C-alpha cells in the first residue's frame, strides 16, 4: 500500500508542476490521455480475489435446488473429481460396456434400474456424500442452463464454465471430459469436454447429460452411453447440507448376520438335473438387530453370468430378526441352482447367496 501512496503523490506532484497531460499506458500497447486540468485525483485498488469455496459447500443460485461447489470426489471447484458410469457408485480403472454393472454381456440387454435414480442406492452423490446430496435431474440441469449466465474461463489454469446466477452467486464447472482409464481423460480441458450426468435415463443404453458438443456454442442437454465415465455435480434442498461420505465401517455387524437358504420344494429331476417347472422354496433371514430393505430375488444356474430376472415387484422391508420366504419356479432346467438376494443397508447395496444341494 505504501508504494501506491508514494506513486500517487509522485503523480500529483508532476501534474502540479507540469499541468499538462496524464498518459495511461496499458500492457497491450494502448495509451489513453487525459488533460491534467480535468483530473481530480488518482487512486489504485487491488483486484478482488476470486471467492474460495470449500469442497461440498452449498451455493444458492436462486434456483429450485442448491448446488454443490464442486464435483463428487473433488476437493475444490476446479478439480475434476471422480468419474462414474451411470448408476454405479464407485470410480473404475476403465469404462466399457463390458464392465458396466447393468449390462448383461450374454444377452446384450441393459438392466432397468429406474427412470430417475436421484437419491437412490444407484446415486453416487448420495452414496458417497450422504443423504443431503443427490444427482441433479434433467430438469434441474436445464434450469441451470436457462437461468444462469455461462462464461468459458479458467480457475487456477483449469478450463471450465463460470455459471453465474441473477443473484450474483456462481459456481465453476471444469471441463472434466470423460473417464477412459485412470489418469486419462477424453477431451478434458476443452469446451467439448464439458460433461455432467443427470439422474434421468434416456433409453435403455443412454442417460441424459449436460454436454457441450463441437457444433454448439454453449452447453445443452444431451444423452450419452450409460457405461461412460462422467462427472457428477450434486444438488441439495438443504441449505445447511454437510458433505461427507457415508460411513460403512460397521456395516458388517449387520451384513454378517444376513443369510440365504433353500428349504425344499416340488422338484422333478432327471439324472441329477432339476427340470423346468420345478419349484424351490428359498428364505432370506435377517438375523441382525437392524432393519434392511430387500430389493431383489434371483434364481440362476451356478457359474452363469445371466443372473435371471428379479421376482420382486417392489422393495420389501425386512425387520430385525425377520425371515422372508419365497417359492421360485424354474423356467429352464438346472443342475445347481443358486438363489441371490440383493438388499440395501445404510444406503449401500449388498448380496447374499445360497447354492442348492440335493441333500436338502
């Protein structure tokens, strides 16, 4: 500050002595001149620094939801964060159709996990940051596009969009590209590299995204293959939301007490092979002191990659100490049937299996 005061004093002294012209020289070579008689005083002000926001901070843009200051897995607004395939809750070393959790490589069919997965067990924001946070819907991304100003800029040498609301608040969305392999991103840092998942499915194989294609001058809503690795910018309806991962450290106290079993049935077999049309009785046992949510029951041949269809029409709560029994009918012959129960506890999905034995 002292150097500014001395500089101002020197300028004023020179103006008083010469009473001529004030010349302002810019680094780009431009020069602006002012008659000294029209100059009252000269002052200097430091450029206001860009606002610094912490990871997981709630930003009020005056919209229907609050937006997070950074992507899931990032610790600052300009960090790319983690990449997720749509509906998966953990980043991977590569993103292909073959290793996508909800694609059957044998049948070439995508598993339907819902039209809107926001806030569910398939939501990486909810699973990793807690129940306050969730993936934005397509409508919420569209609102962000329509009601905010988008400016291509940089923060700490990272390219992306500064998104400014009418109330003056803003967030920064880096052009994080698409995850291919760990440490390798497609189109990262380029305008075309802008990408965020929405929670809405578009078709069996695609989901809606916020993109910026090569033929467009601004971001827009598009759709991408569900198996691609794309970043997530979470939203919340809680202005005091706290960001932090769900702690699964003690989940074993419950999951270790969950069991699956066979309990006989009406069985027809030839040469040790159970024939189509036979029925098997299966049981899901919650031996823990906590309730869990049963979300899937499947029967399949041991060693098969086709896990079969889910017989549950809706999720079922299983209280502490409760058993659930089901009768499953084989639609094809099997040698060694396996029953798989999928359940949710503490916002995480677990499975428990049992293998049929003819001695039962």
